[in-house]
């Protein structure tokens, strides 16, 4: 017997077992497990079936222990079936799909019993994650000599290629050299609701090739290729190649006699088809390359490790299931009768659905070999990173919090080089305009190879673009989705390769919303990072509405897994940034969002205590959510302000005092942390509550005016701390161009507006 033929026989048996298990996992969740509420559990038997051959071939023949795979979300049952056969899951786990605490709906790095290599589930994000994982691994290799040499695989549904984030990633200039990146497109020509109308398989390869990718197409299987080699075979190939997707899908649902009549469009083709028995013809039409082990094996052998590769593997959605090829099969579930018929065809027993091959059988031996090849050593404890809480500096003069970002990083580099060595900054072509220029000049730009700086001798060049493997700043193209995708993977190196990084992404605050979903998904997947939005608010007055953010303060408050800050002064920004860096490195790391401003503010207004103990108390208050900046002898109103508008609150307090109205001024650095403290008071959170008593003591309770360069509802909850009357000032419409006084007056956030609101509350 040919050794390959014998191995393929064993692989085919295991492929059938994987198909059965994946289908049965979804069936059990929907039709066997008790469901008192009656809500559909769901699952994707058809989407799983299209990837069974590809994943069987990958896991049992191709993958190595260092490889990482991002699995198409709706194929998670196939992943769990393979994990079970390889001994990583128990039979009881297979009964818990979409159950609380059980197997997740989609592969998850943090919530599945066997952590997935990449979390998927949000269209396009899981597909592109291995690109950013490859960059993160290379960065770790260049800086710490670790990270391994594994390949990064993406199993992508063809409909997922409609997502713009995919093309932003594919076309980024840094991607063309990533030879370890391999994508397999599950080209089943169906989306959720319909057959994909366009001939994507014909046009998409050209886009990848133009971006520098190797393109491999696996379209037909051995049976069809043999038919093509016969007389008249060229006509059959042309007929199938030219067939619109919907027509091809309809062929899969026809009886053999209908199929023969529909295919024959000339004498040569009719003569060829007349020689093929009905059963063989039906099987041949279904014989696509994504279900042919030999074709897949040949494709894997062609992969060029010098550049990224995409394999277009033609498949059938619902392959070998009764719902095969139906345009509405996406969420269809097999009936009990259909499952019984499938079990009979696949040699399974519905009464004992989780049977594994015997260890001594050919199938058992192949599984044991694969399990040994894929075994990974248990991760070591990540390196400890200690970030100082205070660098001992007290900024003076007139500064913006954005300026403090670059200065803090440079000071950290001098004061704590070991911690600074873990810092990596990322931006989408806005380094100089967000005040990272000094940092970039100091640490250089990361590149996998040294590149010439052709402007190094130009005396007028301020930003020096020195690209080398030791650089610690990464510059991507203008695509915020790419920025946060990379942030998520840089922030996950602590768990992948035991090397924690402290990644900071900087982008214009108005574009935080554009980047929010993939950043949020990165947090969900365990990627710890700091997102800096700057410049922010309408305080960037001359830029007009297009560059002025309104909703981002509340986004920071609402985002799970993240602490948000909006400091008013340079030292506050430094303390907040250092606290965020320290939180990234801890065992229960937390991501952070910093909203900074370009508005210059007189640092003397911060009134930083000179006594060391008092300074430390101020610092603790800053990172806990805020501090009292001014206390009146007999307050009649409290002004609580955030960020760039603190000077307006102080100016209003001075004028109110002249009117005989005492006003306390509270500088809020984190509405997020104060909201958590307020919830903790009623047992809805476990956050510390002392900060609320420090900012709003019971004996100073009085009407409250809140002030923010953003939507006013962000601070509206503060009225509930002492249950006082309140007015909430902020921005509720898009900004206008102009100078600060005009713009602040337009939005009702200037000192006059604060005074008017305060007097209305106390009279």
C-alpha cells in the first residue's frame, strides 16, 4: 500500500470523527441539554463543516508546537472536537457549548477551558490578529531574544473579507515581510443570509498579490481534476469556472439527472458526462480542493516563508450534512432524525456520541503523534516589571497635558531604565503632532533590520527617523484599527512568551471611536495596553468640528477592563501614566485610556504641595479619581471640573467669592473611578470608596456644578454622592472653529456659564 494512501485513509476516518463531534456538540447544546427558558442556544453546524478537512489536515499533519492559529469564529466546535481528540478536553466539556462557564460561543483566550491561541468572534479582528501577533513576536525577539519561531495562521471565512479592517491590515507596509503569516480563506461562497454574489475567488487573489502576498489557490479535488483530464474535460472546467456562485450552489441541491442536464451545454461536454455514473457525477461536482487532503498537503508544501501567504481553499458550507449548500444554512440545526442519519453515514453512535478512537488503533496512534508534536511547555511566570509611582519632578510654566506624555516617557527612561525598556509606543503617523517626537528621537523606530536615515545630516530635520531592531516606537499607516490590533497583541506577550511589554498607543481623540471595537476586543482577549487620545475636546478650537471629540469621556467610563483618566495638569498626567503602566504589568493587569489636551495651562494653578507626605497624598488622590483643589471657608456650591476646563472652574470660584459665594473646586481626574466608587457604596462594585468622602465630605455637601470638555452626562452621577441639586455643563453638539473664548462661550462651558449655573442652584 502507498504510505500516503494509507495515511489518508486514517486521516479520512479522523476527519469523519471531527465532523461528527463538531455537529454533535452543537446538537447537544440545542436539542439534548435541558433548556427551561426555551431560548435558542445556537451554533453553526454548516460553517463548521466547511472547515473540517482543512482543520483536520492542519492539526494532525502541519502545525508545530510554536504555531498559533486564529480559528474562524463559527468553526469553534471543530476546534473543540480536535482538542478533545488530542486529549486536551474531556467528554464532559463537549456538553457545555454556550453554557455558563463552559465552552464559549467563539474561541476565547481567557474563557475557554483550553485557551485559544487567538480570541475571535468580531468580524475581521480575529482574522488580522495573527498579523499583529507576528509583529509582537518579532519585537520580543529583537529586544529580549525570546518569542520562538512559530508561524501565525488565520482561518478566515470568505464573507469576512468584506470587512474593511482586513484590507487595512493586509495593505500595511509592515506586513509584506511577515513570512510566518499564513491565511487560509474558507471560500464556501456563502455569507449569513445568502450566496455571495460576486466571483470573489477571481478578484481577491490579485489584491493580496499586489500587497506582496504569496497567493495559492486550492480549487478542485482529485476526482474533478481527473475528469478535467479526459476528452471534453476542458469544457467541463470552463463550465464550472464560469458558473456564478448562486448557480453552483443550486447544482449541489439537484438530483443527478437534473445535474447532468444543467451541466451539459455542448456535445463534447455531454459526451463526457454520459460516461459518468450519477453517483460519481454528484460526488465530482462537490469535489473541491478545500476537502481534498492531497491538494491541501501540496498547498502547504508551497508556502514561501519569506512573505505572507494566503491560500484560497474552495469548500462547501455544510459539507456532508443534509443542509449542504443551502443558502440559508448558516444557523440551521439538524433535526434528531437528520443527526441519526448522519451518524449512520459516519459510523458514529448517537447513544455514545463522544467515543474516541482506541489508543492502539491507526487513528489513535496518529492522534498520539500529533498530540506529542503540538505539546507546549507550561508557561513560566512573566518577568516582573516595577514602575515608579513618582519621578520627583514638579513641572512649571505653561504646559499642556499632551506635552507631559513625551516628557514623562523620557524621564522614565532616565529614572527607571529597566521599566522603560518594556515600553513600546505605537502611532498611526501622528508621532510628531502628539508630542512623541523627543521620545522617538531618543529610542528610535523599531524595524526588523537597520535602515538608512537619509535626512540624518539635514540640519532642519527635527524628528530623526532612525529605524533599527533596537527601536521602541512602531509607526503604522493611517489606520486606527491596525494601531489597536497591534496594541492588543503587544499587550498579550506576557501570556504568550512570558515577556511583558508596556504598550502605549497614541492617536487623535476624535478617532478613538473608530478604534474602540478592536481595542475593546483586544482587552477581552487579554491584551493589556494604554490608549492615549490627544488632542481632545473642543479645546482644540481652531481645528473645528471634525477634530473635536464629544463622547469619548463617557466611552472611557463605560469600557470594561479599562481605567480612564483625563488629567488637568502635567504632573497629574505623569502620575496617571505611571499608574497605568504599573497596572499593565501586574498579575491582574488592567488597560487604560488617557484623554489629553493641547490646551496650555498654567501649572501654578495645580498648587502641588511641597511637603513630601502631602505630595504623596495628592498623588494617591490623583490616581484614585480626583482631589480638592480649592476649599472655601463656608462653601455654598461645589464646582467639579475635568481636564482642560479646570482653569474655568477656578476662575469662576474666584468671581463667585467676590460675590460672597464660597465655592469648593474639585479636580476630577477619573470619572470612571469615581463612578465605580459610587457603585461600591451600594454593593454593586468592590472599588474603594474613600475617594468620594475625600472629594465630597458630608459636612461640605452643597449644590454641584460639573464641567467637562465632553458630554455632560459623564459627570451627572456625582450629584448622587450627597444627593444634591446639580447642573451639568459640557458639550452636546459638534464643535465650531474659533479661539478658545468664543468656542467655550458657544458651548456654555466658560467661567460665565459656570457662575450662571451656580447662582441658579443657590437662589
